[in-house]
């Protein structure tokens, strides 16, 4: 099978459940619907599923043109409507950069806070693409063969759910960790092109079940065991990240051509 796009996932609110899409348009800043909002605590610090596991049980849908957000909760309740922006805030993203945004006023923060049991505030960054993990690297890529290699290394029978790793694109039709060899290369995804610039370091959130948030797989221990001695741009790397060099539409099943 020639390499092709196996999945496309986005999270309109950073840390909440992933949405599976049939297609996206890659812009220089990434995907318009991806990480359009983020959450902060009372101290102003960035928070996500690593800190608050239940967040993955909330599904968010965002319509940029209409300015409407919908939050779906596990009990079936849906909070939907137009958003309104309030005070300006500045948030440190992993100590590497400051992201300027505005607080979202209205019922959104209260609803999320009530669900997780901790006071949170919903923020919309001023710039599109500002809330992705790596500045200038809004595209993340992981192969299905790498997931299978991780399964074998973990010594488990059931497939590993790709959602644990929260990557934009999955690729099938390549060998295990073949995406690592794309560093420094331009790769075509459908109508778009990206330049792969680094390995994606992993954190504790990957150990959590993507539906419940419960920790049930020691992914970091497994990665340290079989990939810990590799030379990578980030520690405990699994998958790669890239910058967009040519915007365009990417669809499920599109060819992936390094």
C-alpha cells in the first residue's frame, strides 16, 4: 500500500476530546479549527488533560465563521451559543513562549469547571494557530506502523488507540518510525506540503485512556525502554512535527509523499 492519510484529528479546545474529520485545510498557521481555545487555572497557568484527566470526556465543536461553540458533556447535556470575549490575558506555553488571548465570558468556563471540579477559565488566543504546542510547528504526524511497534514493545495484545497521542495526521503504508527519517525533508499531504522539523516528545497524557482519562498504559516507561537511547530532538519521542510550507486541503486517503 502506498503511504496515505489514515486519520485526521483536531481539538477545538486544547485538552478536550478529539474530533475525527474527513478533511482539513492546512494554512501556514495550521488548521483553523484546531486548538482554537485553551484553558487556564486560577493562577493563570496553562492546563490540559495531563493535569485534569476528565477533560477528554468533553466534546467541543467550533464554527469560526459563526463564532459559535458547542460543548457536549458525557451526560448528554450540550451547551451551545455565540461566544463573547472579555479581558486580555497572557499565558506561558511550557515556559517557551507567551500566548496573548482574551477570556471567554459567559457560561463556558463555569460548565467546564463544574465538570472537572476545579476553577478554570476558557481563553481564545488572539492569533490563529497560537495554541498548538510548538510555535511554527502546527502539524503532527504519526504512522500506524509506529503504533504497532509500540504495542509489541509494551507486550500487549490489543491495538493502541492513536488518540492517546493527539496527532493531527496518521499515516499508513510506511514502516515503523519511518516518519523519523523525514526530519529536514518536505512531505506532501494531499494538496499541501509540510517540512518536518522535529520529533514529538511525549508526556504523561499519553498514558491516559482517550475516553475516560484513566491511566492504564505506561507509555513513557515503554518509550524509555525501547526508544530512550535514540538521538531525537525531544525526549521520549514518538511521531514528528512539521511546519506548513504550502497550504492546501488534506483528505482521508490522500497520498503522503516525502
